[in-house]
């Protein structure tokens, strides 16, 4: 015989359903409570700053990292190549203008200077010999000029005397003609000697000018060679601190090779990388504050 089973009022499914609905209602209520503006935050009083609201220029700070560099840096390049023989200072030394940094040696350059010096001395000797020869030649022409003037004066005296005697019929035409011919001959000889003396003076002046120009050119070349040899001693171009010196004794340095640099002290600049987001806000005259470490 069957019997009636009483239906349970609180089943597991019913309990879970009621629990879920209750939790959902509580969650919605909590969300509404915390987002309705009634939330609170406890802050210490000494950390609160109260100021009056005023109308003014909006200021925005853009924090960036940068590197402090000297405003002026002068590179040291080897004007002449050579082998490093001596270092006078080390990297980081504060230099004065024209103080030596290191010394190079270049045998070919030094040999060229000696050769140029020899050429200058030889040219000077040749100029002295040429000058002596020109002076001797001038003396000879002056002597010839003196002889020609003396002979002309004597021929002129005889011609004038014979002309008077011939007019008086005291001498014959043959004797007078000879005196006249001698006079004309020594007159032309005197003029020719004068022309030769003038040409000799002009020629000597031109020769001296050419020799002087040649000697000056050789002197200039020697001056350049001496400067090139002097450039083997690398010196500080300005007052500043020597940095990045990369030369060691025995090292071969090529012409134009970078040896280091001189940083001028007293003026600096900051190199920064600004994010492209702030590029439009950067302009000339923008105030900056630097915190260095």
C-alpha cells in the first residue's frame, strides 16, 4: 500500500537560488553606496594645502632627464701625422692656452725641413756670389765709362783746336778730317758706354729683384716647414679641460686623426630627449629648472 510523502519546503535548490539573489542585491547596493559620492577618504591634516583659487597663467611641469655638457668643446686633431714620443699631461687635466699636450715625431718631415734649410743657405750663397759678380761688372763698366769720357775730351780738344787752325789755313784738310773722325768716334763710344752702363744698372736691379723673390719664396717655404715640424707638438688651442685623450706613447697617429678634445669651462648646456607628446609645448624662452647630481 502506497503512502503520501510530504513535500519539503526548503530544498537545496531553493536555498541556493535565494542565496544568489540576496548576494546580487547586496552587490548592487554596495556598488551604489560607494559610487554615489558619499565615500570618504582619511587624509592627514598637515598634508593638505588650501589656497585661494585665482585666475592666471597655467603652468605645467615636464620632468625629463638630461646630460650636462660644456657649451663649447674644441676637438684636437693631428695636424701632422707621426709617432707619439712623449705625453706631457693626462686625460682630465685643466689646460692653459698653448700648453703642450703631447709630442709626435716624423722623420720624413724633419728631413724635408733640413733639406729646405740647405736650399735656403745655398740660394743665399749664390745670391752673394751673383752680387759680387754684378758689382765687379759694374766697376769694369764704370772704368770703361771713365776711359771713354777721357778719350772723348781729348778728341774734342784736338778737334776744336784743329778746326780753328784749319779755318786759318794752318793745317791741311787731311789732318782736320782725322781730328773730326776721332771726335765723332769717341763721341759715339761715350754714348754707347753710357747706354751699357744704364742697361747694366737695370739688369742688376731686375736680377736682384728676381733673386730676392726666389729667396723670399724659399724663406716662406722654410717657414711653412718649420710650422709643420712645430705642429708635431700638440698644444691646447684654448683654456679648458682636456678630455677623451686617446693617444699612447709609441702609437702611430695619422694626419687628421682625432686625439681628444678641450672642454671650455664656465659655461654648460643640458642635452635632453623630450617625448614627442610634449614637442608642441616647447618654445624659445621656456623656463627650466635643473636638479643635477
